[in-house]
C-alpha cells in the first residue's frame, strides 16, 4: 500500500490545529511557533504532491479510495488533477504568510479590556481552515466534498467574529457588534447556499446511485447514465448557487465586504485568497463535469452575472472610504473575471481563470497584508486618515504600490497574464462581453491609483509622521509574495503547464472546442 500523500497533506494541519489549541494558555509564543512549523511542514507535503504529479498522466492522480458509509454509497475518495494541484500549492504557500502576518493579532487586548483573546485558538482555527480547504480540493466523492465545503464555515465564523480588526472609529463595543454582524451574515449566506446544494447532492444520488465524481462522469460520458434535461438543470442550479455564494458572484456577494472589513488582514486574506477559491474551483470540477448540458444551457446568464460582478465591483471599489472594503469590492470584480473565463468555454479562458485563481491569491495577499501593516500602525481603516506615508515609510509604500499595480493587472506582474487570457478566451466566443469586460481594467487602474495617491503621496499628515517602516517579520511576509508576482508575471509557464491538460479535459466534458480564428495566420 502506497503512502497516502493526499490524506497526509490534509491531516497534518488538522492535527497541528489540535496540538496548537492544546498548548497551555501561558505559552502563547510556543503556540505561534508550533502553528508556523506545521504550516511549513504542510507546504513541504504540498510541494511533494506538486513534484509527483504528472501533467501528462492520468486525469486524477495520487488517488485514494476506501469504503466509508457503504449503505449510502459514500466513499473516502481523493484525487488531484492539475487544477487541484495548483490550488493546493497556493493554499499551502499562503498559510505560513498568514500566520506570520497575524503573529500579534491574537495577543491580549490593551490593559483594562474585558475581552479575552485566546491566541492558541486563533492559530488553531487557521490551521483547521487550511486542512478543510485542502481536502475540498482533493475530494472526488461529492458527499465528502460537501461535508468539508460546509464544515469550513465554522472556523471561519469564529475567526471573523472572535478575532476582528482592532481599528474601529467607534470604539470597542461598536467593533464587537459589527464583527458579530459580519460573522453571522457570512455564516447565513453560505449556509443557505450549502442547504440548497445538499438538496442537489441528494438528488444526484437518487439519479446516479452513488456519489463518486469519476464514476458518475464516466457513466455520463459512455451513455449508461441518462439524466433528464430538466433534472440535470435543476441539479446544476443547486450546485452552482452554493458555489456562486462562496465565489462570490453578484448578487450573492454582499457578505464579503462586511466579512473582510471586520476581519484582521490575515483572516481577510484567508477569506478571499483561500476559502473563496473553493467556489470557483468547484465550478470547474463539479458543475462542468457532472452537468455538461446544463452548464452550456446556463452559460449566457452566468456570463452576464460575471460581467455585472466585474463592473459593479470595480465601480464600488472606486467610491470606498475604507481600505479593506475597497480590496473586497476589487476582489468581487476579479472573481467576475475568473467566472467569466470558466464559462467562456475556451481553453484560453479556462486556463486564464485557473491562473487567475492563483495570481489573485498572491496579489490580494500582498496588497491586503501590507494594508494590514499600515492599518495597525495608524489604527484606522479610513483612506482619509492617511497621507504622505511614502516619505516616512518608503519600503511599506513601495510594497503597497507593487501590490496595487498587480491588482490592476500591470503588464509584467502575474495577474496581467491571467486577465489577458480570460479576455482573449472570452472574446473568441463572446466578443461583445469580452469588450465590455475590459472596462473593469480601466476602473481597476482608477481605484488602485487613487488609493495609492490618497494614502502614500502628498503632505505628511501629523498622525503618520512617526510611522515606522516595515519590520523584519513583515518583510519576510511581503518579499516572497512580491517576488512571486514578478516571477509569474514574466514566466507563468510552470503553472500553465500543470493546469492546461486538466483544462482540455474539462472542455472535453462539455464537448466544447476552441473557435477557429476567422483569419488564418500567415505561414
């Protein structure tokens, strides 16, 4: 029996979460170091998965399959394709930076505060989220996926509601109320989506007789499972609704700005760079593979919703007064691009969407974590409370600028390649939508540059005169992310080589081929 590598990659952070939570309360620093070491060990396992995966091999590799609930056809089935490998690598890469960036976010509050902040719990919850996200990327049993798709909401609820941002203009009591509201809103939105998906999961079992993604997809392909058109469409909508809430897609997005605003910067990164990616990943793995006809049927409506997300998110980002809400609405716009690429049903679009998931995770982490360092120094999230920061903290301002330029997809930085592929792939099949989507690029330049101008340039405000520059720990967090943005912006081939074969198989599932160019290239 071969070593269960995929299981180990998910179980290690789960065990680390238990061990971290068990550290005595008096040894907060030990809990932090334990969580960091576990996250680094998980990164090593993810790297082994990456090395052992053969892009030209079988669709699902490193597979594991064991009986679980025999009476209901539920199995413990894991397997990864190129898209899953890329997402596991992204998750494992970001968690150590999240832990380092949040090193002091769960320290005791100021003297006299009645609120207790369990440091061990904060880092244990982060590791628990990592474990659940990784196994969600690995699961090829629909029921197994559903369990962890929903279970990750619980630790995220406590991270948002129990460890919120200390920077609040109306005091601690108001901050606590807003955190509770944001956490409950996050939980309710995602629970409703999950309940609708549960009905669809049960319906799928009634139709197919099992929960195995590979068996159901194979039966669909060879004609042994003939699903009625209306049934397939209803099941697709049940799955897609849950994934669209998680993604988040307009108009199911409204929980995200509140959640990111009230979270600490590392938890905000966990939300949008890690957890939300499960939604877009699941669209590729489950919606397109299980329900190919329904996916094609729903494509026009989904493209319109994605287009609205792009423009709407960017427009609202332009008008934000709060730094974190601006990044949240920018992410809504970016997720619109990802979903646009997925449902453009072209190899360029889906490769770009997958690459965008990776690049957006890195760029958003860089921008939000630097913003968190900025906010922790000034004690305010409001853009108007800053000015002239680049004169007193040039390294902080410089990294903030690079993160912002990546957000607007500047050529030479990683998101540009993915956004370009999405637009090319969309234009090839839906030229009008592709043209309109480019407005999002213009608006991204506007909200990013205005944010930088108002916070970093101009006269130095009295409140930021003594602001320190980035410290060593903060540089260790930011520098690798900036380096990755530049490297993948110049040379994205390592990622595209992994995901492209999986993308071709996904297109084959929905029986789509790339449109032929109207003008052939000259020889």
